[in-house]
């Protein structure tokens, strides 16, 4: 089986899936000749990487001036847009 995890590094966790999700995972794993564990591991890594990228961008933009919603609405009214 390609893309298997190194057994010496594996950590076990119990995860409960909705039956339809579990069935889809099993089918997908069979189609790509890998394990459900590998698919889930890759999906979690992707989600964590996306979160890390979002946090990095938030940190970069933290110093930018912001506009409060109330101020924006007031400005739109003053300019006749609302």
C-alpha cells in the first residue's frame, strides 16, 4: 500500500464518522489504493496548514487600520449611498 504512515511514528485516536462519510472514505481509499488513516491524516494536515496560513495573514494585517461597521454606515449615509 503506498503512502502508508511509519508505524513507529503513528499515534492512535478514535474518531467517529457518520456512516455516509465513513463509506465515502473507504471507497476513496480503495480507489486511490491507500488507507482511510492516510486520507484522514492528509485532510487534517491540510486543514491545519490552512489555519496556519490564516493566522499568519491575520498577524501580518494586525497593524492595518480598521473600520468599524457603525463608522462605515455613517460614512455611506453622509455620502448618500444609503
